[in-house]
């Protein structure tokens, strides 16, 4: 029970940190802030940021406990999505595609239905399609 409460509190803090970052002007967002969020909530920035979605899933299966795996993968997908909003092409496109792939994996493997996740997937699909055209 205490572990569950702690993890739920950690998720809450993660989304507060993300909210603080996205509420800044794009020009005021820094890699250092993003690295800090990666490190605090999911792990090594350089390692996780450079993974493909398949590599991230394999890493999660090896490194993260089963009860936290899907939530941490969703956090990583969110970080990739947020980072795509303040990076230039082609990096922003790569991050969007990785984010979409990971959100879809989470959606297919989560025991919880999430309208917010479905909406995020829809938004990213539109952004990827727009970028491709």
C-alpha cells in the first residue's frame, strides 16, 4: 500500500513538473530542465532519449518492475512528446514518431483505459501526418 501511494505521488509530481515545463514559452524551455525530469522520474537522459521505442520497451522489461513498467513507459512517451515541441526538424519528427509508438504500446498493454491517452495519440498522429506532407 505504501509503495503504491508513493508511486502515485511520484506520478502526480511528474505531471506537475511537465506542466511547469510546457507552460513556459518554447524559447524558455531548456535541455537542463528536461534532463532533470528524465533523471528524477524515468532514468538516464542520454540513454533513454536515444532509444527507439522498441529499445525502450526492452529496457523497461529488463530494468523496471512489472507494476511500474507501463506507467514509466507512458512517462517516457510524454517526455519524448514534450521534447518534440521545442526541437527542430528532423529531431522533432523522430521524437514524435517514437512518442506515438510508445503511447500506442502503452495503450495496448495498459489495464487502464485513458481518454487522455487516446486524445494524445490522436493529436500525435495528426502532427506526424502533417509533418510527412
